[in-house]
């Protein structure tokens, strides 16, 4: 595959324009077609048959010993025969870069049959006898294939294929091929391509398959035949307008798809579906379908597995394509292929943006999650063509900035901040991996209810939240809170950890505040009572006096200022919103203060009373319901009074 610089040199702007689609990307198929077009240009170049070749299928064989086995056939005379020159009937040599185009290989999955092209790829480390059989099958199997035979009968040079098939009926010729292959390999196994060279003129040279039009057309027809017969269809094809190019052409209905998006329908769910007419619902031309299939290498490079699903982040540029943007897109795709999946395309785009100091506002991402259920059953969900770099990037920055600067996580005195920070917790520290966490979904994995990824389903709220952030859509705060509570309850029930999961709650709070950022607006609700939760808090950096500077005349405590400030600056708790329509801030504030009191009493019991079971253990989160909150409040206040009296008595005795 061409490097980005080689691609620029090979396709100057005036030539590249002629190769590009006429219309902007408006659908997944458009994007797959663009990817396939770029891949084809970068590997096999232009030309009628270029999209049908698979040069990367045998890329690992290039420049390896005994990687190309060639049956040499002379059909220049009255009767076809094996070559009788100095090289002999079989040539075993190296498969090199120079031969890729000439060999003309078109791969077909081994489990399904022979390759589309006369050139066939054998399995790894095949023994000489098996390779000899594959060599003979170039004449006995490929040349006699029904589709190939039909193509030969309709092509002016089809007689070349007919002569190969004729030679394949002669036992002496087949035995000679087998003996020559075994002898040339010296009894050693090999991983190789098997093909032919054909001499058609008495004074001519032996020609490779890629140089013979009849071979190319037969290969094309074999590949196309698979696009109309999937799902037990006989011939799902017809004349229609191609959904990719917009031109009238012969269209196919059961083409393969790099993302398994258009594989087919579940007949038990759609009993009236006529597979023969699938081309009417989804008409894509033959050449466009094959080009789409070639997008697989780039598509897979832009995928990331998370939450039991495969999430695709496919970059493209909004609007009409220009050569410069295509060059940049190709560079992104090459980087994704070379990187091997360690970073997402979103991170790569961000790094490139920093490198160029140039943010192209037209950069978009197609984002979707595909979840397999069975071999040919997939769910596609969370799909959008409007994914943008801006939202995940700014969310990562906002989260880091909030933890670094907000008074909720910082204190300018010797007293601890209201909420803890911890370098071992990704959401409680400022770290360079925050964009990776957002892009991969790890950002929500840390705070949402835990699930078994092996049993993941299409309703996974983590996937929905991830896709929402990538596309700039708001997340329902109701879902967020449900997930938070479920995770807290799980944390309290975890036998491996004791006490209240304070770091988890602090992580959730930091995330909630980052999502509520006024510029991002990534939270929404239809419930007026929860509208304050979607608003950005107004925490600043506190500049508090020292303990010695505070005049405490009424037995108060410096922490009281922190608590009051925290409540005032948190819209969901602030008294300033008590008079809002349908507001429940006063009730929410009461529940919050009750939780704070339970935590304080629990801490006192643990550290001053050395109690193994504290009020926090007695009243876990799942026990605080509307029905029980009054009782919990009464008992907590009673405990407070008891410990206050005990403390007062102890202090009185010390004062005597």
C-alpha cells in the first residue's frame, strides 16, 4: 500500500479529482465506497479490474522462498501442451512486488471454495502433494467452473480458457505437473500462490494472468456471481439506480459488507421478504459493491472493541471532497492501519490537529456499534454520521480542568477538600489519557453499572452514552443517575472492599459536572424536577482564611463554610432554585445533608469509638428510600445528639 507521500506523488490533484465520487458523503455506503476507492488506488491502482483484486491477501508471501508455483502452458500450436523449454512445465520462484499486478490474485475464503482468480492461495505450510493438487486444479477446477466457462464463451479471448480446460482432461499432463511440483519443492512444505503462465503466440512470451483479458473478465464474473446468490438467492440482481453513484446500472442485492450491516434479514422476523428482490430495496451497482468490499482494511483499522461490541469511528470530511482533504483523510487511514488499534481515530485526529495547528471544522466521524449474536446475526445501534472531534476532546479537557481547578476537589487551607483526588483513579486526577478514556468508552465504564460484556446487549447505556458524546448529543440525566446508583450499590456489596465507595462517588460527581458544562451541554432531561442537575456548577477556587484567622463565637467549624459554599454553587442543591417551577431542590438538599451527617457519624464511630459496624454500614445507599428516609433521619439525629452529649460530658470532665 502506498505511503501518504507516495499517494500524493502517484495521484496529483488533477488526476485524483477524476477518481473521486461526484457527491459528498451522505450515508454509510458513500463512506465505505470512498474508503474502498482509496484502498484500491493505493494497492492495485486504477483500471476496470483493479477493485476486484486482493493484493494484500498474500502480502506476507512477498519475497519469501518458494512462494509462487507456476504451471506453464503452451497453447500456441494445434494442441495445448505443457511448456517444454529450459524452464520446464512448472516454475517455483519468489512472489515479488513486481509480480503482484501480473499474477492478478482475487481471494475467496478457503472454506467456501477456490479463489475467484485462476491464481489460488494455498494454506500455510502445505505439503508438496497438496500443492501439486492445487496446481492441477488451475486446469481441472477453475477453468471448468460454470461461471468461468460462461465468461469464456462470451469473451473474444475465451478460447485461452477453453484450451486450459482441454489440457486438464489429459492424465499424462496432470501427472507431469504433479511430478514437477513435488520435485521442485524437494519434499518440503511451502506457503505459496499457484497460478499459470500461458504462451498464445508461437514466437511470443509466456504471459501472466493479469496480462490476459479473458482471465480478468472470468475472475470478475466469479466474484460478481457471489454478490447475487447469498442467503440462498438464485439471482438477486436487476436494473436500477445505484445508491452510491446515482447512475442507472445493473445492481446486486446480496453484496457483502465490511461492517455486516447489509448482510441480510432474519427471515423468521420478515416472513414476506423476497431475497430475489433485495436489489430493489438496496440497489448497489456491481462495481460499487466490490469497491465497498475493498473498504474492509480501512474500516477494521478504525474499529475498537468495547462493551462486548465493535465500535466504528470512521473519519471523513463533510461536504464536497477536495484533493487536499482526501490526502489528509488517506493519511489518517494509513495511520490507523499502521497503529494497529492502540489509539482510536479520534485521538489520531487530535494528534494530527496539534501537529498541524489547524483544526478543520469539516472533519466528521461516522460512529456506530455493531454487536454480533450469531454467525450472521448482528445488531447495529447508536449510529450517527455526525461524530465530531470537538465533543470528546472538550469533554476530556473539561474533566481534567474541573478536577484540577474546582474548589470541590481543592483546598487552599490545611483542611481537606470536600471531595477526594486520587492518582490511581482516572477520573480523580488530571491525566493525559482522558481523551482515550472518552473515545473508547472507558470514561463511562468507570462509573456506570458493571455488566458482563459476554452478555452485552443493544440497550447497554454505556454504548448509548459513548455514541452520544462522540456526536455531541445530550445524555439523559435520568439514565446517568440510575447507572450511578446501581454502581454505588454494587460497590457497597463488593466483599473485596470495605466501607463506602467514596472514590467512586467522587468520580461520578466529577463526570456529572463535566457533562453539565455550559458550553458542551451534554446532559438533558424531560423532568423539570431534574433540570437543575443538568446545569453547570459554579465552583471557583476557594480562598479561605486560616484556622487562626477565623473567629468562632458560636462553637462553629471552618468546614461549615465549605459545606455552605458547596451547596450554594451546586444548582441541584442551591436554595436559589427552591422557587423554580416543579423544583425539588429543598428535598434534594435535605437528602444530601442527611447523607453528609450519616457519613460524619460513621467516621466518628470508626475512628473515635473504634466501631466495626458504623452508621454508614447500617444505612447503605439502597436502604435510603422515600418510605424509610424519615426513620433514617430520626435515628441519625438521635445518634448525633447522643455523641454530642457524650463529647460534651467528656470535655466538661477535662475542664474541671
